[in-house]
C-alpha cells in the first residue's frame, strides 16, 4: 500500500492508498464482506458459500486490476475497509452505447458495511472524481447490481447523493444492474 492522502471525517482519519499486488488477500476480504452483506437477504439464485478467494475468476479479475489500473484502498482505524479500481476501459457487460474515451470507469468497488457514518464510499468516489478531472475526462461512470434491496436501499441513494445520475440498466449472467454517470465539467 502506498499512501496517497489522509482525509478527516466526522468519525476520524481515513487513509486513501494505492493498492499493490501484495494487497490482494486484503482486497478479497473486503469483497467477501460486501457479498455477505448483499447475501444476507438470501437471494436464492445468487447466494454462494464460497469466499471471493475461492472463485478463480474473481481472484484473476482483481489481480488484473491491481496490475493495470489505479486501485485504491481505504483504511480506517488500521483496517482496510474499502477498495475501488479505476480505468479507462468501458466494461464489456454495460455502457455499450456510450462514447469511448470520455470517461473514467469505476469497477470493481466495495466497502465494508459494518462501518457506519465514516463515509468510505463518498471518500473513494470523491478521489475517483478528482482523478478523472486530472486525466482530462468529462465523465465518471460506475455500475452496480440491483438484485437485492440492500443494493437498492443503500448503494443507489449513495450514488445519487454523490452526484451520479442513472443512465440505464444491464443484465449479465442472470444478474440485474444499473449504470450511473457523473458529469465532471
């Protein structure tokens, strides 16, 4: 982990750092927490007892992001609590009608749900917004799954509050999702 900045929140200091390949195990744990939070509703068609580390495609996907993208980690009280990767590659499963080259894409993105009031999501998205501006991009795009009321009741309002607008829906391997976009200029 390479420290980029420290941000003061009402709950204390959150450190934002650039992830390195050695951080993969910690990143997998953050995604396990997010999957457990979503799975708490027992979405029958999408529940799994596997950890992210036991899903080879997930491990490989995160490894590729670590090697090729700006991958951020959020640390609060000496614990990693958020992970977000950014790049300029339009995901193949959504944004099919979007103009290529004008956006930074946030994917994957997960935070620990047990930490309330620390605003980890907002801090990581704010850093992504600054990064996109620094890169001369006009849009910041992200997508999220909408299979659970957890996604719908927490994630979507958080994205809207952060200035994102819904730009469509998508489906991949039986999962439903939404696309969000924030204009930067």
